[in-house]
């Protein structure tokens, strides 16, 4: 069961990577006056939020198995630095959850008719997307790397 949950965690992370990348590109085009609609920005924000939350919950569900089978039996004994790498990943995931919820609230509050009002929140939106790009990038890399050391 743990391997299935870990695979689903990975699949949600793949969707999350695609969503944050598409959102960053759409936001970049929109900020430059290019062809990117607010509805696409809202869509990619929604996909990002759902995939992030699913990934977060699956990680939390898999954590007890990881804690006993991998962390306690292997990381804490043989590669202590890997435990630190995972701790950073865990903390960043929680910060990212707050950022993704903030992004979702901003996306829902984007005015439907006024482009000018929407452009006023663009710096906040862009800032959260950059933060999420960094967090997701680190978490995906470290999750992959730690799994290559020892999986559940």
C-alpha cells in the first residue's frame, strides 16, 4: 500500500510541476501584454492548488511508513544528512501550502471585467508563483533524490 501511495504522491507532483510551469508562463505572457487570459491563469491556479493539496495529503499519509521503514531504520543510522534534507523538504511543503492557498484566494478575487484592476494584483501573484516555483523545484528534486537512496 505504501508503494502505491508513494506512486500517487509522485503522480500528483508531476501534475503540480506542469501546473506551476504553465502558470508561470501564462503569468509572464499576461504581464508583458501578450495573449494570456485571466481565465487560463485561474484554471492553472486551480490545477496547481488541487495537485499541491493532493500531493501534500498523500505525503502526510505516507509519512508514518517512511518514518519507521526509511528514516528510522536507514537515514538516521547511515545517512544523517538525508534526514536534514527531508526536514527542509517537509518545512518548505508547509510554507508552500500557505503560498498556494494565498494564490488560490488571489485568483478567485481577480476581477472578471477590469483588466486594470487585475494587473494591480499581478506583483503579488507573481511573487507567490516564484516562491512556489522554488519550493516545488526543491521538493521534487529532494523527494526524487531521497527515494533513490531508499524508498518505502
